[in-house]
C-alpha cells in the first residue's frame, strides 16, 4: 500500500461515520482512528419566572374611554389582583408542544405550581416553562411562534 492510498483512506474515514478502520495485507498493518468530535451539549436550566402584580396604570390605559365609571373601577380592582408570568429567557414562544397539538393552557384554564404553560425555544433547545402560582389564566399576552425577550410578560393569572 503506498502513501497516496493511505491518504485516500484517511479522507474516506474522515468523511464517513466510521470511527476506526484496520487493514492487514501480508506484512503490512494499518489502523486509522477518528478523534471523538462529539462536542459536549451544554444546557442552561430555565430561570424561575418572576411574578409581579400588573401595574395599575396599564389596564386603565387600555380600558375604553366610554366605559362607565363603575366598570372602570371594577377593572382596576381586578387588575391589582393579577399576577404576571414572565419569560425567563430570550427565545421563541410556543403555546403547544407541536403544531397539531392542543395548547398547554387557554384563557379560563386553571394552573397550579409545576404545570407547564408554554415552551420557549432558545438555541434549538425547547424549555418548558412552568407556572409557579395557582390560579386561572385571564389573558395570553404573546402570539404563538413569536419571539420573546427576557422578563417579557407572557400570561396574566388571577390567583
């Protein structure tokens, strides 16, 4: 076996899935091994969502101008009671585990600590986001398959 043939074998092994190749001919023996090119996969645990009451001014600003004063006060009191589930990371927000699967939670659904409410994809990793509060989902603040920022409000929950 000449040097050119050995080079060709090395190239073939590098391009293939073969991790080791041994050839014996008469008094000649060669073994070609590939390095372990498996790079470690690093995963970062999802940061626990931070829950804060929704500021009083935000819902009032969104209330219709023509609403009676009694309704506005009721909406304001209700908004004070809401808890926000926020994004613990930057990524893409998904309401369901797959395109043809039902959403994890919908408006009106009850949630409890540990219940998965959505998935956020970050760098090809799908991170399940769990609720840390008990209550009822009042509003979904993000559209499915849209990008989210760190600490962006995702859901409003009535405890």
